[in-house]
C-alpha cells in the first residue's frame, strides 16, 4: 500500500521532478522511501528533539535571540530566519 506525503523543495528541484516521466517518478518515490527509512533508522533521536536540545543548551549558555541575530549579521546571512526569536 502506498501513501502520499508533501515535501517542500526548492523551485528548481520541483521543476526537475515535474518534468520526468511517471515511471521515473515511481522509481524515485521508492528510492526516497528507502533513503528516508535509512535516515530515520540512523538517527538516535528525532531531529526536532535534537534541535530543541541544542537550542536549550545554547540558551543556557547565554545565547539570546539578539546575540544570534548579531552572529548571523556578522556572517552576512541576513536572510536566515532566527529560530529562537519570538
């Protein structure tokens, strides 16, 4: 049995996928399913739990949204959203 999911992709990758024949889409779907299972099996913790833990540790060590914004600006990455800003 197959189920459908939605995955956000960049526009270029989405256009490449849209242009391939249905048979290749079917094969790619099987490959993505295998890779996703492998990836999830290799993660000792769910990704969100890991990210939450890392954020909490950073905040415990004094990282504030303002400091993170300053670091991102120093790196020239103004377009990166601050994940700990309210």
